[in-house]
C-alpha cells in the first residue's frame, strides 16, 4: 500500500514536468515557424531587388 501512495504522489509532479516541457516545446516551435516565415519574406524581398 505505501508503494501505491508514493506512486500516486509522484504522478502529479511528473505530469507537471511534462506540461512544462510541452509548453516550452510549443513556444519554441511557434517561434521557429515565425522565424521561418520572416526568413522566407526576407529572401523574397531580396530577390525582388
């Protein structure tokens, strides 16, 4: 029984860490998408000259 209680206590911590990692990954992926879009626009602008 104590083992089950310990496992139940660990689950919220693990899920919180996972949520933080997921959030960081989401922010990084959105920043990368914005960066790639800006780079494509910049290349297009340079090619127009």
